[in-house]
C-alpha cells in the first residue's frame, strides 16, 4: 500500500520525539468602547517538557489550567506567543532546507483525538469516507484510501462489513470515539495527542476504549500525550505524568513517583481529593477547596499559594524553581528546593507521609 509510512526514526530511541521549551499562549481579552485589549488570559505561561519515543505522557489538572491550550499548541492549531518546539531533533515550522520540519509534514506526523466524538466527523459521510478523507487529501487513490479505512475500522474493533457504510448518528458514543481514533491513525502518525478522549463515555465503555488505545499504541508503535482531568485514568494509561496548575507545570515525573510520592502540595491535594472506594479512607473535608484563581491575574510568586496550606512569605515573593527529586521527578515548590529559604525546605517528600 502506498499510504505514507511513518517517518523514519531519525535520532534514535534516546532522542525525545518532542521537546518543548518555554511555551507561552496568552489570550487577549477585548472590551470597552474601542475593543482594546484590557487584559490577557495567561492560559499557558512558560511550559517546558519532553515526550520520549514510545511513552505515554499524561497531563492532568483542574478545568481551566491550560491543558487544551497546550494540546492545541502541540498540534500547532494555534501559534505559540513564545517558546520552541523540536520534533525528533528538528525545529517545527522552519524550512526544510534549514533542517526543520514543515508544518504540513508535522501535521501529518502528529494527530489529535478530542473529547467530543461528533466534532471531527462529517455527519453526512459514511464513516469509512471520513477515515479515508485524510489519506486521499495526501494523495492516496480513492480505492486504496477506502481499503485503508476498512483495515483501520477492523483495528479499532468495528467490523468493516457492518460499520463501514454507517453514518455517525447511527453509532454509540464509544463507537464514534473508535472511529475518531481510526481517523487519527489514517495518516500513520508518530505522535497522537488525546484531549479528554474518554471523558464523555460511560465507565464501562471508558475502560474498553482505554484498553484499545493501549493495544493500538503497541501495534502501531505510537507515542501518546494523554490529557485528562481524571487522576485514575491518567494513572492507568501513563508512563510519566505532568501536573498543570494555572498555565504552569507544578510537578512532573514517572507515574509511580507522582502517585506514591507527590512532592507538590497541589498534587498532594488533588490525590487526596480523589473519591476513595474504601470508607475508612474517605475524608470528611475536601483538602482542595475553592476554584483556582483567575488566570487573568494569577498570584505572584507561586501560583498555588492562595490554596496552599504551607504557603510562607517566600512563596509570594518568588516563583519556585523546578527542583529535581531524582529519576526525572521534578516539582516547582519552595519546599522541594533546599536553598529556597522556606522553613520546610527539603522536607516536601516527608510532608506527604
Ligand atoms: N480562545 C480563547 N480565548 C480566551 N480565553 C481562552 C481561550 N481558550 C482558552 N481560554 C482560557 O484559557 C484558560 C485555559 O483553558 P484550557 O486550555 O481550555 O484549559 P483546560 O483544557 O485545562 O480546561 C481558561 O481560563 C480558558 O478560559
Ligand atoms: S511554593 Fe509555597 S505556596 Fe507554592 S506549593 Fe510550595 S509551599 Fe505551597
Ligand atoms: Mg480542556
């Protein structure tokens, strides 16, 4: 089949598939008589991380913390205000002669699945044609594109003989999300960004779709960035986890370290407010109260300080450094940084126990 094959692995397994440095996206808020910009929403405010080849990086945080904006920046559905993006060693959006990867090529190698299973499907097209659309646009003859679509329907567990000619409204939410996943895979991407892909599904269907994603990742040699507000789902699917708070990275590390030894008080509070199945462990008072502050005017210093039980003067005065805790575990908290001057500095890990 002449469908574009996945681009070759250029830098070897140790070179990150994606490396982001200092990503910023601010949305101007217009207002007043002359529609002048009155304020900016600091949706993503200096985010840096890498995605290793073959891993699943989970991104978790409360609603409004900038997860979807990060996803749209990763997809280059919008331009960042600042920051750099390197895809398998090549700057994204720079011309190929200069050693970059063009946006067109990048947008083939990176695909996205959204929460809303209707959003990316044309309601007037049978689903096999929606899946075949991308490959056709990229030059695959119509017959081959449809053949490819049918293979992908099989791969996502929808028998092509009974599903190929159905329309989106004839499917359940879980089936439609399987179609969206097939559609995202039709151009043989290397990286798939999944933004709340199971959040609209019932729990039983959610588990099936998560297992399908795990199988497809293995079968197609994919790398995932998996975004969810659901800590359990992120724990299940991720190799590494990034915790976002108000447009910034609060903590990042291997999934075991984040869930067993969270160092940032925000991560600790998120985990403690998970509903527990065990009544003996159920809390009477939710540890994380109130909404996050407004990203138009975030607190000075550490953005979590208005909700943090350990906040001290230094937390208002200075933004915490990203402190390294070993094995790639990092946390942006003065308590995790022995040199910060916080009275509990160096005791962040014990604070959990
Ligand atoms: N196009 C936009 N214009 C203005 N504000 C936006 C826009 N998109 C997102 N925001 C704001 O940016 C912040 C982050 O939003 P979002 O990335 O959707 O967060 P999440 O996906 O974590 O819920 C929110 O305060 C949201 O209201
Ligand atoms: S830096 Fe200060 S306010 Fe921020 S999380 Fe750490 S202790 Fe809390
Ligand atoms: Mg979102």
